[in-house]
């Protein structure tokens, strides 16, 4: 259907009237519906690049199916991995700290955010307000302790615990969020043997110097007494340390372990945030939002 602007429509109707009568006629009044169509849109937050990502995470059935598919696949493979005394999912650098697998108890390691707990409501609040991530608002969300389990995560972790496999959660949530995080995991129904099941940022590991927020030291702590059967996460850093967060560094970190994807390492989707995003603008959060967006647009391939 062709749409006419209100003025052009009025003029067209006026000329049509002249064809039927020699007398000049007054311009046709603009209908109220046309006038309202040209009114300015109500003010609101600026368009947000994260809108589609958050909307997909919360509303797409495909999102839930990917999680179910991943956790169901892992469940089917878990007991086979447990029976194989040589099976271990720690990267070589982490296992080197405690190389012998003999006598180690079985365990799995899972990230928390966007791996077992759904934080999309926090992202949705940012989209609605037009704001960006900040530590205070994030901490406040975590302390609400209302994040829901992601599809399949609860069933998998319960299955693991029921079959004698220890469940560890390694997260980069700040140390002061430990209690709130444990409360959220427990209220959501996840198996938590005790406080040592959760290893947050700042966990001290004797003899290991943590590099930034890398999780290697904490994985080594689990590996001291456990043979790690599987790892789960939404970031490369959930599986192995990444010492250069750029395309080359990320590829180098994963190159030795691509055969482990879907066998020992289970990667989950997170289009809303992560190291993949900051790598696109050289990890420079000092850039204004527009500058970061420009860098991301530059990264797009058109052929």
C-alpha cells in the first residue's frame, strides 16, 4: 500500500475536487489519524545493540534447546568418562601441577553465569534503562539471589552428584558475593556439598599465582584431589587460560583442545557479553560507547 504524507494527500484531494466543480475549494482538513502519525515518538532510552541478544536469550526456544541438547549429551557421556581412569578434562598446564590421576575422585567443573544461572533479567534491565554494566548494579542483582537455572543444568548436576561425581562451580564473581551466590545455587536446587564447592574470584590457591581473572589456579585446586571429567562454560577462559584476548590469542589457547569440544568441554552460547566482545575493540573500555560500536562494526565480514 502506498502511503502519502498528510500535506501531499490534502493537495491531491483538493485537485480532485476542482475537476468536478469550477469553484475553488478550501483545502481538505488533515484527518486526525494522519496528524497523529506524524507526531514525534515519545522519548525513551537510545537504541541498544544488546536488545536482540537479550530478547533471543529470554524468548527463543532455540536458546533453551541448545542448553538442553548440551546437558543431555553430557549426561549420556558422563558415566563412560567416569569409568575410564585415564579420562581428564583439565588442560595440560593445569594438570601439570598434579599430574597423577591415580586415586583421584571424579568431578565436573561448571562456570555459573550463563552456564548454570540465567542472568538475562539483569541484562534486560540495562537495555530498558539504556545503561551499561557496572559493578555496583551487578552486585545488587547477584545479592537478590533470584537467578533461575538454565535449561538442563539442574538435571545434569543432580545426575552427576547422584552418581558420585563432585560438582564444582568456578566463577569470577567477586569474593563478597560468595554467600549470595551459594544461596542462589541452593535455592535454585543445585547440588552444593559445602562452601568449597564454589570457587569465586579471589580464592587463594597455595603455590599458584593467579593472573588477573584467569581460572587456572582454581582449576588446579580442584585437580589436586579430583579427576575432572568435564568442564562447562560460555567463555574460553572457563576452560583454559587465555593470555592474549585477541583473535590470535584466543585461537592459540583453544588449538590443542578442539577435539575435546562436545566430549570433555561443553561450550554454551552467550551473545550478550563476554571476552569475545571486548576482543573486538582491543579490550579498551576507555573508548566511548560509540567508539566501541564502531570497532565492532569494523569487525563484520560482508563476503
